[in-house]
C-alpha cells in the first residue's frame, strides 16, 4: 500500500511539474521521453514470503561449545536480523547431537535422517552430495519459486557448479565473480610473497629491486656486508618452491592445455622450472639462499606440503622459530600465514616509534628484461590450499527438506548482496561504518586487540559476524578483504595489509588474463586412485627438486631435472595427464556450448 501511495504522489509531482512556460508565454508539456520515470523495481522473491518458519540444519562450521565463545542462533544481532528479514529460524543440529569426530555427513548417512539444510566443508563431501540421491537441484527449485535468483547469478559461477546431469546442487564458497574482477578495489591474494628489510635497504642506500637480476645483486651485497648489518641469511625460503620468484621467471604453476599434443599438462613438467632451479642452486651454493636442512615434509593425507612437522622432521614453525630478524629477505606461501607473525613485527628493542622495517615486493620483478609473471585463476572456488585445489564447502537443500520453497528463498537471501553483506560484514552503524572511500571500518568493540598481529585471528565470529556464512557473494567478500583497515588495530599488521592489498591488485590484473575454471574439473577428486597417484607424484617431485637445489653444480641440476622427468613418466605422470585430459574435455564441451573458452582447441 505504501508503494502505491508513493507511486501516486510521484505521478502527481510529475504532472504538476510537467508544464512550463515557453519564452512566448505558451504552456508546453514536457514529454515522457525527456523526463523518464524511474522504473519501480520488483522486490526479490525472498522478500515476498517472510512468514515464520523453522528449518533444521547441520553445518560443519558451527561450534556449539559450552564456554560461550560462539553464539547460538538468535543469540547475536546478525542471526536475529536474518530471521527478522526472512522469517527463517534455524534449528542447528550440532554439538552433542552430531559427533564431530565421526563427521557430520557420515552420521547423517548412517541414520538416513537428513536435515532440511546441510553444509559441508570438504570437497569430497561436496561432490558426494551433488547428486539427486541426496540433494534437490537448486536450478529446478529456483525455476519454480524464484527465477530472479538464477537470473542474478554470474553465469560462469553456475557453470562451475553444474554437474554431469546438468543440475546445480550447491554453490561452492570462494568464487571470485566477474563483478569482483571488474571492481578495481577488490584484490586477488598472491599465492606467494617476498618481503625485504627496507630498513637495511636504506642503510645500503638502495631502492627496492625491479628485476630478479637486481635482487640477486642486492642479495650478494647483503651477504658481503652481513656482519655489519646483523644479517645471517640474505634470503630465507619457506621451502624449495615456496617463492614467487618461479612465477616471475615464467613458470606456470597450474594446469595448462597443450593444444599440439591435445593433452592437459600438470605444472610438474613445466620447462621453466629448470632455469629457476639452476638459479636457486647457484644462490644456495653462493650462500645467498637458506632452506630447511631436511627433506620436504609432505602431508600426503591432506595434499599439503609443509603443513605440519613431526618430531623427526620439524615443520616450518620450528624452521623459523628463533631466526626472525636474521634474514634480509623472506619468501613464503599464503599457507604459511601463521608464521608471518614471526617476522612481520618490528623489533621492540628499539624506540617505540621505530619505523616498520619490512617491505613487500608488490609488483612482479622482471626477468631478462621482461615481465614474465604467470598467474591464473582456474578455481571454481578460490581455495586455501593450492597443491590440489579444494573449495571452502557448500550448502545443500537435502531430499529430507519438507519446505524446499522456503529453503531456496533463504539461499537467495544469503547469496544476494543484502544478505551477504549482513552475514559477512555485520550491521552497518552497529558493527561497522564506511570511510570516505566506502571501505568497511569496524567500530572499536569489534576490532582486533593491538596484540593481534596475525591476519588469521579475529574476534568478529564471536559476535556472529562471518559466522553464519554458508554461502557467499564474490563482490561482498572481496570488498571486505580489500578494506585497508577492516578490524585491525595493530600498526604493523595494518602496514603489511596495505602492501598486500596493493600486491593483490597487481596480481589480479595478471590472473584476469588467464581465468579458466574449466581446468578445475580435470583435477582428480579427493579420495580417488587418481588423487592418490597425484599426491604421490607431487611427493616424489618435491623431494627431487629439493635435491636439485642442493646439487654440486648447475650442470648437475640440468642432469637431475632430466632424470626427474624420466622418473615422473615411469611413476605414471603420462597416465595421470591422460585421465585429466578426459575429464577436461568433458567439462570443456559444457563450457564451450555456453560460449566460454572457445579459443581452446584440440590440435590432435
């Protein structure tokens, strides 16, 4: 009724203002073409049905612990407002009702008692549930109850989640939408970073290097003056390949298509590795590079190199502990973020106003006079782990759902901008405000304490902010990740964050040129024989390249690389790539039918 009254008033105003006097005194009506009316937008489907309803749900990212650290549904302002807006109250089945040790999905499958909604983290569980046997197709529900939901989605995101039967059962979290790519303020986090001691650069009278050749010259200068500078290691790397230098030299660290051979190629045999390993070998032999004096600690069960150590093979934390400040340059991967705290903080032995000593290399270094950076976004969901891509989970409407029409409307709310902002950011004016440039800045009660220097640790979830995030919106997530302040207060963390944002903007520009998520479908599924074979091949490869860097000469590196490639073939790399190629072609046909990636041609 309010909309009707407002619309009538609008027409009255237009009618009264539509007449004006011409210079000759004649009354002239302004045409509709010259004074167009703003079209009235229809409310989204979820807004049209908000009567109270209760949906049962099980979720792996909800902790109903007894110490009150995390809220229950409707105990925080975020979940209360979600219920107020949608009418949906969630009865979350977790805690004592489902054993975390056994796994939510295993317990549900064993009991055959499915809740209305089910969120799972692991990609293998996402794949398992993406089937009519367990879940209801979202595309069919949307067509029946909220076609505007489907029309509002990134078409490529729909394809990324479409199964072989043509249906979509969930949207994996973490996808960077085209809208996010088009927004210059949103960043794509570089998977590997290099930091330098800029306080030592100033002492040496040098600027940040612009090329790998300049970096090498700088490392040699630091080595020569190391004692006077108080530096023991010119360059410390988290692992043999845990460095952006390889990408800057042109190495492609992702799946590629060999059109001439008509085959998918893994990064294990990229020819650019040889020059990189020879360079690292020279730096190692000349005392410029220090690596862990151990073989690579590879968690084959997780597919993550250097995730953890054992008593016999210490992990990266043991490697870094006690050595902070002893190196001039440090290279690492994003999965080592927990170790960043060891070298991000400035030394507190000096005056409190001592300048932050670290600088991130924000732009790709040139190699042999060219920018050769190889970056790519091949994920259906931007994964935390880059060894074998894995998403961040997905939300399903199960076959046990008795109110699928409300469940799909609830999903529409969560996925849309209004719902995603509430879930991910909290309540504007209560939890956060916007600065002059529109960046999200959390209010004092919701910021990290000054002592929090690690970006992975924050207090927002205790207030329900980002806690109920079972679906996400790429633009909304990107805006939060790109806020220079967000919920941080520690000045060192803020300064490093600003550098990472600038580096992420530069990296995104290159990844945007190679945005081909179809390669995700070529990768083997967790738990399959092909997956196990890929892990074993990577395990052998990482051990092999560790030995290459420690070889007695560059000639020995070349010989060792050729042997490693032969060993990879013997170990089944060709067969694995053939399997990947079959899966890739199946997925490619679906994408090309929709007009995507038509430039990829089979040359066989």
